[in-house]
């Protein structure tokens, strides 16, 4: 994996598009996926250091995808950041249990995104 | 002495003498009288005649004392019984001595008079105390007759009877009678005695109050008394009872009596009995014993009344009611219980009610009952009870112990109140509340999703301000997301209007093709985003509807949005419109995730989606389809859904009546069937005090190929319009200097202003404003922010 690679997983293509632009402008190499299933595949191929992932997605949701990613035989596990439109307090436990490292409430402020980039 | 006096005398000496003499003379032919006369004569005449020893024997055999006393008081003769009475054993010891030595000193004078009277030749009687030689005192009764002695002087022949025991008996009798009378008089119980002459002879203290109005009482005729105290019928009856008992000795026991008194007109109750007794005078009397039970009876009546009141209450209350002596062991149910359960008392009594309980609840219920019974606490519980229809209903049940003065529980009174509807309502409220919470959470979620790219997009725009290509891309995306937010807010407002019954349609004759065009325009970005293929199939003829254009666009765009949303990327969506006689069928079909059969029935219900075990990854407010259905129905149309199941796609079909003036064979206008109508260049005036908004709108209008000018308030608008002579004026309403309404009125009054198309720029939800704008002369409304499709359609009219 490389910390300079970011994977954005969201079924809302507008979101994916703009997040990608943002990260690219911040100097990262970005890949995208439209659902959890694609997300898991891209993690294997692309070996990102950070994964920003929506939770409610068709085919495979963010929880399932995170759990699956955590079982992948990767050299090093990526950091998983959940993007949730729900009130964080209500979903926090489920999200962390699924294997995410951080939770961001939508719409995430650019500062929050940058903070995370700086952290990892 | 006369003969007959001899026989009398003999009888006096000894009542049995005659009998004995009769026996002795049985075979002699001599009567007792004859014999006695002879003997007495002989005895008196001779004293020492041959017959004397026999007579002596007779006299000695007599149990009474016979004495002959000389004038001076000397005892001349005495018989054996006399000797015993004076406690002597020999006649010589007594005869020849003074009689007074044997008379109690206090009787000496009386005896002297008695003696002298006899010696004067008269008969006399005297009661006195005789003292024996040894001092024994006897109470005696003496009867004396005179008879002549040998010297011719009259002597006293006294027959003296010992009446000591009789006297004592008399005394005892007297005392007994007195004691009994006293006992009766002092008794606090009601006792009175009616004697054989039917007069009241004795009344107990306890009976006096009952007779308080009878004066005098003792010795008064009982019949008279009864008629004074009681009404005729009862008085007569009582009198005849007394008479009967007195006569026959048959005792009488009353069954209890409650009567109104005649003398004091109060109602009194008695229990009484009459028996016959022998009174002191040796005659019969009737004794009446009675108890005054007036208070007892009144208490009984009061209890009865209270019991009746209780029954009345318990039978008329809305609840099921029952009573127990021991909580749980029911001894009475009200009629409602039987009506509800359809069971008899025999089936339900004691613990019989347990069979009506639901098996899931009975153990808990019974345990609580036993607990409350032991502790004497109010019992309260809520549980289902089976009715006669076999269905369970919920009852709030309560039982309260009723205690006596000492605090002991005498019984329990319990009720069961049907709370089924209350519980259902509560459940509905809870459900509604839960749905509301879920709705708000979902709403936040739905708003956040499009906001996320907008927020990030703004940042990207800042970062990429030198890169026009990126800027354009970001702007487009943000526009799409903004559109989504707007349609979400529109839906919300419409739902709010529908639920408040405030939704008004502004129907006009509109072209179906225009509706379809606007709807497709509005949803194009959603469809494109997911790379769906949209096919549109339109009929070859122009179809007009009598409908509200904005709502119609909403119907179709909602269905299209839905299809795009629930179809995985790259799906096929078909929008088709067909005409069937008087109606048009608009269908939207997709090959998406479909709808599971159980959901088909409720898919049009408000918030149906909330309760749906969510299709993986799809979320939504659950108002879109409910809104579509309401809008379709408002247009007298119908909507139906069909799906072969999960992942088999779905199809929504809307049927609407075509405009009534529409002829099914109207000549086809080929132009009308095409979606994009070529625009004619128009002169447009945009009026808005918000400079930015005005500029944005002006640019859009210009880009559509029109000539535009801008005014910033009503006054300026009038000025510019007079010069420009526009075809269309797009005017905000709230503006300084002169507002939109005033400006519109003014323009309509100008010769050039009659034909101008006046369009108001309004906010949603202001039905009142719409009426006002119409009055002011506006032709149309455009909702802010103006939708380009709607704008285009307006400009092309």
C-alpha cells in the first residue's frame, strides 16, 4: 500500500467525482468505486493507504465491504474512513465494529478531510 | 245444741272424720250425723259414759288440737294432737293449768277477748302464736264455740290448727310473686302481662317506652290499649292472638312486624311472642316478650338499599365488574361480564375466570392477585381477556378491598375496563412518533447526501480557480445536486400541503408532450449519472390534458427518478404514453431491483420506505410515491404498480382523463409530437431587486436565444418596459420602491401592456399570493429558483 493512494467508494457519482477532484488537487493518486463490491476489488488491485467509503450502497454496503477488506491478505491494511449521513452517535458502534478507523459525517468540511490526510 | 251443728263441728274437728265414721258405721244403718249427735250428747252429758273412751279415741286421733277451756282460762280437756302442740306428754301436766302459758305474750290480750267472746256464747276465730312447753312457736288458727260445762257456765271448745307451714308457704309464695313481679318490672327487655280479665297487670321497664302514651297503664284493658297504639287491623289481630293463647295455652311467635304507630306515627319493628302462664292469683295470664328491632330493621333496610344502589351502579357502569370475599374467588359478576364472555355464573364463579385468560398472561396475573390478597393491597393489572367471539381484548383491571370498622377485609370490588382501543391508539401514536423520528433522521440523511459534494465542490472551485475545465465539471455536478435538494424540498412542501388538505390545482389545457419534456429535463441528470438508457415512446397525436402543469411534471419526474434510483447503473428505463379512448396511459418501466410482493400493497403509503427492511444500500424519504398517488388522484386519475419480484424490475402505470374538448380523431399536428420546439426570439424583461438572481436569470434567458433587459424594482420596470415593449416580463414580487403587484397593475393599464406575458417569480407554498398575483394581472408563476425547463416552456408559449 501507499499512503499517497486514496480510494473513494460511493454510489453517488457526484460525490465520488468531487471527492476525487479534491484529493487529486491535494496531490493524491485517486481511484473510485461505485459500491462495496467494487471497493473491495479496488483495494486489492490499487492497494490504497486511505479508503473513504460511503455506507449505504447497492450490491454491497460499506459495513460488509469494510469487514471483507479487514480479512484481505494485504501487506498492510489501509485506513478506512466511513462517510455517514446518519447521526454518528447512533451508528458509531456498528461502524467501528465493521473495522473502520474513523467516521466523518456528511457533508464533511474540507478541513476535516485535510485533517485526516495529515494524520495518516 | 242442735243436731246439725254437731255434724258441722265434727267436720271442723277433722275433715276426714266423716269418712272414717262412715266406714265404721257402714253396716249399722246409723248415719254419721245420728252417731255423732248421740256421741256428743253423751260426751257432754255424762263425761264418763261408756262411750267416752271411744269418743276420746276419735278426738285423740284428730290431727288438730282440741281444747276445752274453762271460763277462767283453765284447760279442762285436751286431745293428743293438743299435747303435741304444747310439747307435753301427759294430760295431767296440761289440764288444770292456764291456757295462757302456751300463748305468746303478744297474743294474750287477743286471746282473752276471743275467749271471753266465746264464754259469752258467741263463736270466734283467732290467729295467734302458740308456745310449747319447750318454747317451740307455732302459728295457729283457732276456731272456738261455746258449750255449757257441768256447772252450767259456758266453756270454750277450741279447735286449734297448726298453720305455721301454710303461713310460711304463703310467705314464700308472696315473696316469690313479688320477686318475679320485680324481675319483670326491672327487666330492660320488653315484657308485659295481661291477666285473665284481659287487663295489663305487669309491664317491664323495657316495655314502658312502647306504652308511654297510655295512662294509666296497669289495670287498663289490653284491647283498648292496643287500639290506642296501633292501627285497627294490627290491633285486632294482636288482641285475637292474645285471647287465643290465653284460652288455649298455645304459644305464639310472631314472624316479625313493622308497623306505623297510631299514637306517634313513627314506624316501629318488633319481634314478639306470647305464652300463657299461671299468675299469682292462680288464674291464667298471657305474657308477651318482645324485642324492639326498629333500629336493626332500619339498618337492614339501609344495607339492602345500599346493596341495591351498588347493584344498580355495577350493572350500569361501562366496565365489567365483580366482587369477591377473598380476592380471586369471585362470587358475583355484573351482566356485562356475562355478555362479554358468553359464560354463565356457574362457569365463571370462584377461579372460573381463569379460563378466559391468555396462556401467556395467566401465571403473572394469578401471582399478582395472590400477592395483593395476602397484603390486602389494591390490585391493578392489564391483560387480555377472551370474549365470546373468541377474540382477546385488553382490560385494565383493578380491585379494591372493602373493610369493616375494625379494618378487616370483608370483600373486594373489582372492575375490568376495556382499554383495547386506548392501547391501539397509544400504539399508533408510538408508531407515528417513531416514524416521525425516523423520518427526520432520514430527511437529514437525504439532505446531507447532495450537500456533501456541494460543500466539497465549493472547496474544489477555490482550489481550481485557474482550471476552467475542472470548474465547469464541478459546477455541473453541484447544479445536479442542487436540483436534487430542490426537488426534495418541493416534495416535502407538497406532502405538507396534501396532509393539510391545502393543495390546490391550477388546471389548464396543457399538452402532454410538454409535460413529458419538462419531466425528462428535470430528471436527465439523475438518469445520466447512473448511465441508464432512457427510451421515450410517444403517440403520434397531440394529447391535451386538463391538468396543473407543475404537478403533472412532478408526477412524471418522480416516477422517472424512482426508476433511476432503484435500478443498478446502466439499466433500461422506458417512458411510454399511449391513448386509450378518453384516457391517457403513462407508464414508467425499469429493469431494476423490483418490489417484493408483500411491499406492493403499501408502496404508495406515506413513509412506506421507512418501515421497509431496506433494500441494500437504498434510502429515501418514502414520500415520493405517496405524493405521486395523491397528485394523480387529484387529477381524477389512477396509479398502479406491477413487479415480478426482487430484481425483476417494476412498472408504474398512471391513467389520466384527456381534456374533455379533445376529439380522438383530431388532426395530427406533427410539430406537437416533437419534444423540442424551436424557440422564437422574444423580448424579455427580468425584474428583481436581488441583483445576482436577476443577472443569473437574465443570462439563462439570453442563452435560450432571447433579448433581455434587467430592472431592479417596480418603478424601473415600468420605465424600461415602456421603452422596450417586451413580450415577456419575469418579475419578483417583494421589491423596494414599487412591488411586483403594483408594477403589474400599472403595466396592464398601459396600451402596450395588455398583451405582455406577465410572469410572477414566487416562492412555493404561497397559494394566497397566487390569488393576489392573478388579481394583479399576472398570467403565470415561476417558482424560485427558476427551473430552466419551466422557463423555456413559458418563453415558448
